């Protein structure tokens, strides 16, 4: 892959570039036979970290935790402010095992409850409201997920959604839903792979 070309590209063009080169947004094997990392970048991690310091959330929900790179940025911010809890969710059992291991070795497991399974099943078991939500599953799920999530949001809740540029066709219905819904204020931040920043009014 023309990595240099990719890195220099405007965030909004990266999705087309990936598609042209035959990459999908799902996990794909890398050239060494290992799974290509779909984890957030350090810059995105720092963004989530700072947002957590700013919002000082009592409860965070993460949809699509994989091995826990994003989870660790949230947990580390909660540790720093000395308050708050995170629910991390992941469908893949082997990823969940790695996620739990990472939480253990970084000694933040007391801040994070791990939900192993399909997030759509998790919604039946959730109670209360979340101050912050990070959506980072496969992007074709975003609209359905968001609609299930709505009862768990309250005015001032912040929802961050990754990969808005990676698969523009798959997120179009989600973006249209947000833009047409007066109880949300939402904008796509033009950095990384396109980060949707949504606030419930
Ligand atoms: C882009 S990766 C998440 C990366 C992670 N946030 C990080 O920064 O390390 C997307 C993850 O969502 C998970 N996923 C996809 N559909 C899901 C579902 N219905 N329920 C739970 N997890 C799901 C995938 O297994 C995958 O690990």
C-alpha cells in the first residue's frame, strides 16, 4: 500500500483511497498474516482523553472496543480525574480476552466493565444514562446502533463516532438522521478518518 500517499491525504479522501485499493472497513489480514490493526491513532486517543478530562463523565459507553486501545485512553483519563466508570463492549471473544488482559496489566480493570457479545443484546440489559459514548463498530451499524442508544442519552451527552470518511456510503443514512434531528447538534470533524461529534441538546 502507498502508505506515504495515504498519510498525506485529506481525511475526507481516505475512504475512497482504501476502497480503490480493495480494503474493507472490517478486519482484514495484514501482509504478515496478522490482523490489520483497526485501533485508533495516538492523536485520536489524545482527543478522547482530553474530551474525558473536559466532560468529567460519570459513565462512558464504548461500542466496539477490540483489543482496548481506545478503552485505555478513556480509562486513563478516568483514573486521572478520579471518578467515572466505563462499559466497554466487543463481539469477538478472542479480542475480549486481549482487552481484559490489557486492562489488567495497566491496572485499570476496576474502572472498566467488559461486555462480551453483540452490542445490540447489551442494550436490553443497560440502565440509566451515559455522559459520553464512543461508537467504533463496523460503520454500517451506526444508524441502528444510534437509534437503540438514544434512550440512554440525556441533554449534554456527547457521542463520538469514528470512521465517518472511511465508508461514506455506509454512514450516509446515519449522518442524514443526525442532521435532520433537532434534538442533536452534530458536526463531522475533518481529522483522522472523520470523527462525528454529536451532542444531545
Ligand atoms: C474498529 S474496531 C474497534 C477499535 C477500538 N475502538 C480501538 O481503538 O482499539 C471495531 C470493533 O467492533 C467490533 N464489533 C463489530 N460489530 C460489533 C457488534 N455488533 N457488537 C460488538 N462489537 C462489534 C469488532 O469486532 C471490532 O473489534
